[in-house]
C-alpha cells in the first residue's frame, strides 16, 4: 500500500464558502486521494505555523502575498484558491482556482429577466481592495441587464459595523424607497442580502412582491433563518475544492499544471421564498409560467400547459412572445437547468437524472443538453468534477 501523502489545507473555516471548499476537498480525498489532511484554520493576518510540518503538498485559500512567498519557499506542490494575484505573479507561479464572479452576475440577471422583471438592482459593498469579487459581480449584472435593454440601479453604501449599523441601514432604506417596484435585486452575497431583507421589513416593502431578493453563497443555515427564506446562487465552491484537490494530486505525482488560472462557474440558483414570484403582467402568461415552474422535473408537454391555463394554444403561444421565447423552449430551459444542477451536485447516473429532470429518455436529454450548453451531460460532469 502506498504511503499517505500529507496535505496542508489553509482556510478560514468559519465561512460557509470555505466549508464548502473543504467538503469538495474531502470528496476527492475519499474517492481518489490517499491523503492525511492537516487543516490550518487561520485569519488573513496570521501566518500558519508549518515550520515543523513535514508534508507533501499545500492547498492555500488566501491570496495574501506573504502566504504565497512562504508556500513557495517550502518548495512543495501548492494550489491556490481565490487568490487574484497568485496566478499573476511570475515570481510565485502557483496554479489558482477562482469563482467565476462575472458568471455569477450574469446568472443573477438572467434569473430575474427570465422571471419577467424589467427593473433590476444590485446591492454590494464599497470598492475595497479585499472585495474585488463584488465589483466583478456588479459589472456583469449591469452588463447583462443592459444587453436586454434594462436599467440597473447599483448601491454600495459603506462597510457594516455594529456602531454604525442604524445609520447604514437607514441609507439602504432610502435607496430602496427611491426605486420603482416590482424590483429584482441581486445582493453581493448572502450577508448583504440579509441587510436588504432587514431594510425592506423596516419600511414595509413586501418580499418578494415588491422586492425579490437573491443572495450569493447559498449558506443553507443562514438562508433558511431569514424571513422570508433567502434564494441564493450556489457558486460551486464544492466543485472548486474538488478540482483543486485533483490538481494537487497530479502535481504531487510529478505532473505539471496546464494553466495557472481556472475559473469555476456557479452551479445554479436555489430558489426559496424571497424570489418565488413572477413579475409578468399578462395573467395567462404568468399562469403558464407558474404551472411550468411548479411542475419542473415532470415530463411536461405544451398541451399540458395550455390545458392548465384554459386558453387556446395559438392565443397562449402569441402572448408568450412577450418573454422572447416559446412555451416549449421554456419547458426545455427548466429541464436543462434542473439536469445541470443534478449533474453538478450529485453522483446520480445520467439516466436517472434524465428522468428526474422530466426528459422522456436519456438520449433526448443528451441532445437538448448539448444544444443549450455545448456539452453532453457526461462531458459536463467530467468538466465540473476535474
């Protein structure tokens, strides 16, 4: 039996994001890695004590330059996570995995646009050096809105502190009151989304009827504790951890990294009550969309939707043009969305996923999935897992 490799993982495990990364690393370790983990839970300002550690590789979840130089000085295979400067520094050529923040912003905008919202907003943080990801999400959200001919309000405000909490929340309520409703709002992360929910409650705005609120991180515990429960984008931290671990294993085996920077796409939106609404004025179209969403995962036909709404097929098809897509394409879109989510979050067989996503058979799902994503389901699973 080969010797267990000793791997140090340096993270901030109090954050849900890094805990999901740890789960991804653990999933790889139990599946393919003969490892012994040394987990160093550190703050951003304290160097880990690895002087007496005799290891084989490092997964470094910080982009702080002092950490990078320390890791390089140890001359061990190292993989970075979320360090913007790791892959860009020629003196510290550490391969790095990052969340695709632009993809997160676009996903949030498309989510609201597909639900019929014509007014969008982004609530972020001040432009601090430690939060470039926030600006990336905001810019992509605005750009996607602009591509669809929609305006987008953006709020950054100030950093939150206990001492200034009341004043900061007051500024947020003033901004929210100034916006036309109904409104689809993407917050920079789940923390910021909770601030928005509190501000809405303070001034009597209904969620999701007046303001539909979407967060990022999908911290399941915190999302379920908000009132109403918070919808959130699952950014793919588990997949990121899995891919980082797989690369480290290859590096420890003597292989070289093919590239220094890898962006990991978000897995999808987990819809809870804070966005569970359709902002569509046409009653028949809204009823059709509601029926399709309620039965996502079922083998729906256009005739099923028409029968549920109670108007003629030609009438409903004509009215559906307001969304820029057909009834059939909307059914397929949700089926592919569900299939994609199941592929990235489970190890279920593709045939079972096809049935759970509402496809009549796996060959049909493969054809539609490839048309809409550019990948077959099997190729996509390999892409997100490696």
